[in-house]
């Protein structure tokens, strides 16, 4: 046998892996050209006014906040130079596709205007790891090919990635495009095969491509900013770029206007100059006349009243307090606005005019502007020149009264972000409560101006009196925005206007004698159409002498009005004038108060203008109050009924009445809106009645009395109480009594008491409602003595005689007192003395005290799983009178107890009572109890009642499998009323739990009413549930949830019914949801139903999800959904119906759906129907769809029908959303018939596409 022998050689050192440094390093430079503004702007830019992510590029001291940032600015002139460094315009498109050796990237380019195509590659990581652990670079070759006009591909670039990077590396190639007729195809190929190995990171991505057009573009009339920076400073992202130019857009302004200081020098000659200005009047003028972005192509300079705008502009530039204290001043209105979206011209002009409280209207073939600013009376109207002499007044609803305004404005100190300025009117807030309105202050960059705008909105909203009247041809004299004076004698309470009989210099002869006096102002309509006022110096009957002659001699029959300190004329600003077509015009105006402007600008007080002398507190009393009676028999007993009636009083909405017998106390009858009342079962005697009327302002008239009338009725008075007696009680006295026969009409028993045995010292103790015949006087000391008496009062106020005095005394029995108070009394000094004198069981008292405190002080939660019951705390509040009772027995295995607490208290602020009871049993691990809490509270303006109850049975800790077994029923009932609202609610919970098996029934009902709305709501839920495998996330559950809501207000009525039925088992779930809603408002009604059926299965839990994700797989779901919605809407202008249906099925990656929409509309000017339907299916990367659209429309001028149909089938590249093949057929049919012609058209297109090659056939 051969023998092999050897020895171990010398050991070598182990290899330490090394990593080569990154050799592929990339940096991205962002080049961005921004269009700042249309048109030329003034002032230029510097680096302190250019911001990257809200940080300026440079600081005022010359330091820089960013490195390597370059920028160029162009102001936007028509002949400005182009910006170097931007020789091209490009449009970059994100791709994000991985480049593989067996899947090249191909892009079709159809825009033949392009100059080049730019491709950006991205490598997340690029390296390889050798077997010895070393990490080095790697190499991948690639090529870029180009095909022109469908010819063969030509290789234009061949390169490689050779090196190493551990972070993202990007590279860009520009491919110049030769001239082409139809376009190009660009292809990128990977020449080195993918390794698909964990040791080689060789993933290459086509990050983006860009279409490039080379040009030298000046962008005339566009202000530009070109900026470049290294993206590395912003974590390879584009920051937010913002600028704050020194000046705004160059616009036309008057030649005598200084836009910097907002001043005017000398008289204006009507010519303009170009300058940057933020006066809203001149911004408005520029928008109207500019040809590029305004209305200049339709409106010429002669069609806008520049002189009116000049007055408005001066008002905007007036200095007002800035609101920050001191002597700070600022222009009243400024317009710093950046218009970024297109709107209708009328909307934009109205928005700008709103800055100076203006309105825009078209009249006399011109654009007219009027601002709400101080002005003189333009025209005067009285009952004499108003059709029928009766103007119509109106005002907003209380629902539209706002007391707070949240004004949104642009804060330039905070990088032009929107800020909110809250404004509140405390006087309005005290009256109407908190009612918020949201305002957007367009063009506002100052908090002080936003505050003024908010206060103006609240002020004008609170004073929104409107007037409307018809007049003759003189209605065409004023225009919207003018101030008119109205003298309405019916409202004023005396004649304040008429017509002139004759004129002689300063002496004006009126058509009537009035109360005009020296010092008043006489306002007259002059021949030029305007009104003019003069101060009255003397009055001689109808002849009035004024201080100065009018600028024009008033004509005979001209209208005059008088404006005095005690009765001012009404002022209105005209907002609309309409021609009635019968030589009359209707004028509408809004109330005008000249004091409003100083109030908003400087906080001046507003003086109420007296426009009427009619006393506001005069209400006529009812007339002819009469007393009568009649007899009737009920169950064999005859009784007499008192009848009172009267005549209606003018303006009255309700009446209050009182009556009495034989000069007794007045007895109130119920407040009524009828003209009489009755009192049944009256006694014989002399009767008096008085009645007063109440109007809508709650102003009462004086009492109107009827003549005293003697009536025959029941003889005598009610019988007095029987057998009144007093019983001694611990800390109290109990009174008992009885009733005589035939006293069923008794209202109450009146009790009196006194410490003395005299009638004069008696005082009221209590009024005990019938038929109660016992009363306990509580909270007394031991041995207190009183004398009592009683009498009956029937429902008509008749009183019986008093009973004889009876004596009562609270108990002084020490043993009884100690049994009631326990150790609470023994802790006091008096209790300790009594304990020494009386022999009793000390241990018993101690036990009673402990149990009592445990019951009283413990907070007993009726049902911890029922939120409403958690509000009920079984605690002790200090009451003046209370009673506590406990019955208990214990054994070694359990105990049983009954505890009861009664508490009452009445004082000068409130009366309240509480009753609490617990009936409980416990044996080993089982327990059962019944809890009851009743509570009532009454105050002068509030009442509250509550009842809480619970029954519960429970077995604790049966075994680990089952756990606790519980069943529980809880009920909470509440009722609350106060001077503002009434609220009632019922909450109920029924629960059973057996381990993981659980059943719940919960129900909630509430009714709420106040001065604004009535709301009723009912919510119910029925649920059965099992937690699978003791896992809360895996359940078997079935439930039904229903919500019913009804709401009624002064402006709308709405009802809603929602039902949800669902069942879930683990990850499988099915549900049916139904929603029904109806709504009605003035001139509008809505009905809507929605229904959804859903069934789905979510495959896998979180653990499985994680395992599959590691393998690169995705979870799928199985689901089916059916959704339907129906809506019907009707108002005074149109009716609309809408039906939307959706069906959807999904099984893993397979999807199928059908969607339908049908709609009909009928209005005052057209009828319209529309039907849309789409069927769609998808399996992995294959997708097909059918779409149909049908529409009909008819109106006064034409009838039209249109039908569109499309069939589509397509296939994407496997695993991507990149289109590979597509085929479609589209057909459009349209027919039109109108007053002039008939027209029919049919359009059909068949198209196909495969790997970038397309073909189509179009037929018309």
C-alpha cells in the first residue's frame, strides 16, 4: 500500500477588497427663459429682486446667496435685443424608459420645423464587483440611429459609458435633423448585452428627449428674464423663480400726473404719457383701449369718458389714514394686480372697477364708469313726478346679514402670498351673531386697504335699503351712479315736496303751504336737468326766500323738495334705469349716506338721517271690547262660559288680555292672534276685561277696557281643602290635605306659612299643582316650628276660603337624625356631643358612611362604549334638600344592593331635581345591574331634562377562548329649551358580546329648532361581527347603516335618506349604498338618487404582500362595481335630468367596464338631449373600446343632431404603457336645419398604427 506524505506550506496574507473612485461625474445646468409680463415694464431688475425659492440672488450689501447664477433681463419693448445663450427653443418630454440590448428606444418625429433632437441618458449606478470583492468601473457601448422620410437607419453617433459612479450620472446627446418632408425616426440601441447580475450595475435609462428649434427670438412686447444656475445647489431640481420688478407695466396716464407721489400738477389738458402707475382708474383705462390684451380693437379713445375717470383717479389718490396710528397716510385705492388667466372683458373690467367701488355700463355708445364716492344731488323726485306717487322699497333678508368679513389680499412683504385680514362689526355681531363672508380684494397688497374694503362691505350689507319707482321722460336724465333725492310724504309723515308756482329772483312761490322754515335747504330741479339747493332765509306762507339766486331761474312746475335738520330727504345712488317702452322709465337705487366715506376712511361717527317724523312707538288700541256669556250642560252639570271679543286694531299681529272678578287680581288670558277668548265655569260676580294690541315691532298699545258686566254662574267660591295636617320629619315638615267633591276644575293648592300664630304674618310657601295633595318642607333644623294654612284656586282664578291654621314642627328625635346623616354629622362638634349622650352601634354608622360615600362620590359611566352616556356622572352636587337610601346584603361569594339618591333645590336663580338609582347583584364572576339617572333643571330663560338608563349582565374571564361575555342596553333621553332654540334627542345602544362574537344595535334621533331652521335627524346601525383568529384586521362582519335627515329654513327645504348594507369576510367584501335627496328652494327644485353595488376580493395580507414584492410581483384584486346616479333639477329658467351609470369588473390584470350618461335639458330658449356610452375592456397589454355620443338641440333659430361613434383596439409594448399597435374607426354624422338652409355632413376616418408606422383613410 503506497504511503503519501506532505507538509503545510507557509501561509500568505488575505486580500482586502478595494473600491475604485467614481470616474463618471455629472452636473446639470438649468437654463430658463421666463416671460414676466405682456408689454413693456418700467424700472428694471437687480439681483435683490430675483428670488430662487423665496431667497434673493443677491443682497443689498453686494453679497451673493447663490454661486454661479447668471441672468439677463429684457423690459418688453417692441425692438428689444434677443438674449444670447438661448439660441433655441425646446420642449422636453419625460420618457423614463430603460434601454436594453433586445429592446431599443424608438421615437417618431413628425414636426418638420424642428432643428435637432436632444436625448438625455441617466445611470442610477454604474460599476461591477469582482469575485475578490473589488469594485471597479464598467463599459457599455451604445449607438444612435436616424431614419429620414422612412428611409433606412443611418448611425449618427456611437459612444460608450466607461467608468464608475455610485450616484446618478446623466449625459446628453444632440442629434441634428436633416431636412425632411414627412419626418424622422430616432433609434437608440444598446450594443453591450445586459448582465442581469447582482455584481454588475449596468442599468441605462432614457430619461428625457427634447424637441429643439434654433432661432434668435426677440419676443417683442414681452418682458423676459433669462436665468442659469447649477441644479446641484437645489438637489437637482428646478426651484421656484419669482421676481419683484421696480415698476409695473407702462400704461397711459395724464401728463400732469406724478405716479410716484400720486399727485397732480395744474389743470389737465387731456393728453397722456407712458409711465408705470398703479392707480386703478388708469389701469382700467389701459385695459379698455389696449389693442393687444385689452378691448382696443373694438373700443376707441372717443368711446370712453376720460374726464369721469380723471375724477375717479383723483379720489383714488387722496391720502387717508393708514390705520397703523400716528400721522401715517396712504392713497385710498391702489391696483397692484397680476392678471394670469383669460376672462371675459366685462368680467375683467368689473373686477378692476370694483377696486374703486365702481361699476361699468354701456350707454350712449360709450363705456361709462361710475364710482361710489362723495357727490352732489343730481336730480330730485317727489310723489308729484313718480307714477302713481308710490315708490317701492325693499331690503335684504336677515339670512343675508353678515357681521364678519375675511378679506383675502396679496402680501408683498411675504413673497406675494395670500393673507387674510379679519374684520368684524361688533354692533352687528351682537344683533345677528357671527355670520362670516369671504372677500377677495383684487389688486390689494396693503392690509390697511383690505381692512377698509372689509368694513365697507359690512357697512353696505347692513344698510341695503333699495328703492324702485317709475317716472316720465325725466327718468332718462340721471345715469347709473348719480345721486338722486326722493321726498315721499307717506314715509316722511308730512309734505316735503311739490311743484313751483312762480319764481321772482330769490323769491320762490310754492304750490302749497308747508312746515319749511328759515335755515332749511330748498332743492329745485333746474332747466339743465340737474338739482340745486339754496338756504332758506324767510318764509311767508307759500313764498320762500332763499339766500342766493339759483344758477338758472327755475321754471314753473319744476319739482322742489325741502331738506331740514329734523326731516332729511332720502338719498339714493342710481344703479339701474330701464325704458318701459311707454314714455316712462323705471329707476332703481341703493340707499346713500354721505357719512359712510369718512366713517370708513377715518372712523368718523355716522349720523342717522331722519327721514320720517312718524312716531315709531304708536300702536292703536283695539276698539269695542265686549263681555258676554252663555250656559251649557256637561255630564248633567250646568256651567257658565265668559265670552270676550273686540274689533281688530290696525298693524296688530297679536293681542294680550286680562280679566278679573269682583275687583280681584287681574288674571292673564293666553296671548292670541284671534279677536276674542273664553273662560269656562265662571262664578257669579262683576267681571272686568282689558285688551291691548301688539304690532310686529313688539310695541304694545294702551289697554282698552270693556264695561263692567255682571254674570250669573256658579254661586259662591270653590270649597276649601279638607283636613289640612302637618307631620314631623327629620329636617322637615310634611303637609297633607284632601279635596271636596266636584273640584275637578281646581288649578292648584296655595300654601302659606308663618312662625307666628297670626294671619297678618302669613307668607307664600308653595303653589302645589292639582291633584297633588302633599308637600314636604325640607332643609329645616331640628325643632323648627311653623303655622300653616291652605286654599284652592280653580282654573278661572277663583279662590276658596283659607283653612284654619295648623301647627307643624320638624323632628328633634336624635336617633332619627343620626340614622339620616351618619358620620357626616358625627364629624361635627354637635355630633360628637350627641354621640356621648346616646347609646348606638358605632360600627354600623361607620359602615353606612363608607358605602354611602363610595356610591355618591364615584363617577358611574352608564356605558363606556356609548359616548352620549359618558356625559352622565353619578356625582353629588350640594343641594339644599336631599334624601339617600341604601339596602345591601353580602356573602362570601357575592353581594346585592339597592342604592337611591334624591336631590331637590330651589332658589332665586334656578330650580333643579335629581334622582339616581342603582340595583346591582354580583356572584363570583357574574354581575348584573340596572342604573337609572333622572335630572331636571329650570331657569328663567332655560329648561333641561335628562333621563339615562342601563341594564347590564356580564360574566368575566370564562376561559382564554371565550373571554368576557357581556350584554347591555343603554338609553339616553334629553330635552333642552332656551330663548334661542329647542333640542330633543334619543340615543340607544344594544350590545351583546360572546368572546369574538359581537352584535350591536345603535340608534340616534334628534330634533332641533331655532329662529333660522328646523332639523330632524335619525341614525341607526345594526351590526354583527366576528374577529377571525383573534385578529382585529381579519373579521367577518355584516351591518346595515341608515341616516335620515330633514331640514327646513326660510329659504329652502331638504330631505336626505342614506342606506348602506355591507358584508365582509376576511378580504372579500360586498356592499350596496343608496342615497336619495330632494331639495326645494324658491324658483328651484332638485331630486337625486345614487346607488352603488360593489363586490370585491383583495388577495393577500400584508405579510404575503411583502413576500411577493421581494420577488418583483404585484398583488391583484377581484372586484365588481355597479354605480348609478339620477338627478332632476327644475327652476324658473330650465329643467334638467341626468342619469349616470357605471359597471366595472376586474379580475387581477383583466378589466372590463361600461359607462353611460344621458341628460335632457329644457329651458326658455332651447331644448337639448345628450347620450354618451363607452364600453372598454383590457387584458394585460391589450385594450379595446367602443364609444358612442349622440346629441340633439333645438331652439328658436335651428334644429341640430350630431352622432359620434368610435371603435378602438390597441396593444402596448409588454410591461409598459408605450403604444405598439393601434387601429380605430371614427364616424361623425351631423345634420342642421335653420331659417336659411339645411345642412348634412358625414365624416369617417379609418386609421392604423404599428411600431411608429401609421396609415389612415378619411371620407367626408
